């Protein structure tokens, strides 16, 4: 997975909600992160796992994976004032710098294979101190059918985002997801009255995320049920 050099080209959001509570960039995260200095209270993200998974326009290759993760993680540490939570996958757990804590994502009824039989949990690495209230370090989020996720190959369930965001942040915080995907973190942020900034390199996934976030904004009374404005592809890699 190649590193992307910093660019002096101005990066513009792909979409900003009328109420200003959600912003989405269609670009490589290494290009966007440097412009977000001082604006991020917490990061909640689910990066590719380096397992040779084929997305629409790029392949999640193992080659160069650790170096690539180190580059964007360093940028995250630079821009974030509070905790960083990374859903890293069990196979990558030992490849990351030692976290301040490891939360558990419990996936009831999920029966993936493992060396002792079946697996129904995944680690969430936490760097930095939680801004939320003291609570359990377990996020219980079953994987259930959700038509709003159609079109993304490996979305996280809404309970995953709700659990992490609620435990690590407070109302009014600005939360960043550097691998927005289907927009689960964004939907969770709007539900919990946080502001959201997302970065996603795939246009189709951006549009899925925007649709989900808009529906939640309307449900919460932050936006009216009107068509979104025309968007540009400025800032895309």
C-alpha cells in the first residue's frame, strides 16, 4: 500500500450538511489530515486490515501495510486532542504500538472460526484518555441485516459506532473517522449529538455514508427532508 506524499493543493469537502454538523471529504486521508489541525476532539475509525480484500478501486494488500498504518496513525496523533479508537482486527493486534487500553467489541451470535473454535469479539485499540464518563470497556454490537448498508462489502453495525462514540466522547465533540466507509461512525455521532468529519477515498461509499447521515440528521431535526446540493469531486486523489 503506497504512501501518498503531502500536497499543497487545497482540499475541499465533498459534502457539508446544511446545519454544519457533518462534513465528508472524498480523498486520501493522508492528504486531508494535515488540514484538520486543532479541530478534532476524538478519532473513531475502522481501517482496512491488510488481508488482500478487494474493494471497488483498490486492493487491501498486506505488502507495506504496517508502514502505511504508521503514516496515517502519526497524522492522527498530530491532529487529535483526545482519544483515538481503532478497530484493528485480531490478526493485526500485535502490529500496533502499545495502546493505553484495549476495548472489546462483543459480537453476539457471530461465529467466526479461530484456533480454539469460534470467535465473537474484536479488539478496539484506545490511545489517550476517554473524554466520556467512566463505564464498561465492552461494546456489545451484534451484526444484523441493515438495508442502508447495501453497497459496502464490510460495514460496521451502528451499535459499534454508538458504543465507542458514547464511551469516549461528550456531547458537542467533533469526531473524525479517517476511513468512513458506509458512514457508521457519522450516523452514531449525529444520534449522540456530536459533530462529525469523515474521510473516504471511494466515491460510492461516500454517497452511501451521506445518505445514511442525512437520514439521521432529518430524524434528529437537524435537517429538512430536501435533496442534497450538488457536490464536486474536489479533493479526490
